[in-house]
């Protein structure tokens, strides 16, 4: 499973992100996806 997919699954199942299990480039990919998901969430109409 890619770090980006892990970020999506963490958000969908746990409701938070857990980047500590990744290091280096994988952690960067996870955090990039987490930011993208958070931006989408923040931009939803109320």
C-alpha cells in the first residue's frame, strides 16, 4: 500500500493522520496526501 493510500484509509477509518510509521520520501508522500485531504475537507460547503 502506498503512503498516499494509507493516508486516505487512516482518514476514513480513524479520522486522523498517523505519519510516524513512515520515514523519508514515504513520509513526505503521506504528509502531502494528508494536506490534500485536509484542504478538500476544509473547502466543503457548510
